[in-house]
C-alpha cells in the first residue's frame, strides 16, 4: 500500500512538472555578442521575450569575458544579432 502511495505521488509530481514546463508559452532567441574582439552566440528560452533576450545575452557574454566587470560591460553592449526562433 505504501508503494502505491509513493508511486502516485511521484507520477503526480512529474505530471505537474510537465504541465508547468509545457503549459507556458516559451520564447526562444539566439543572440550573438561581440566583446573585445571575441564573438559568441547562445540560445535561451523564457516566458517573455525580454527574459529570453537577457538570458541569451548573459550566457553569450559569460563565455567570452573574464570576471564580473567584463561580463557586465559585455551585457550592456547591443547584440551583434538577435534571431527569435519558433
């Protein structure tokens, strides 16, 4: 009986997780940034266009910068390209 209750709880948890993940409209965007001669592109997804853009920009800057100061400077530059994906 305990195993059945645990199994139902686990299935309910994964059902809720799937609903929350797929139930919201997701915006996907590919952003390319350039900073101090280095260029990088990243894709991110979020519930809003602005959040997806910020996430992709932050991720792209993180791999071509060294330290928080450079990362923030990179993030304040306009992206080289922005492409919203379906």
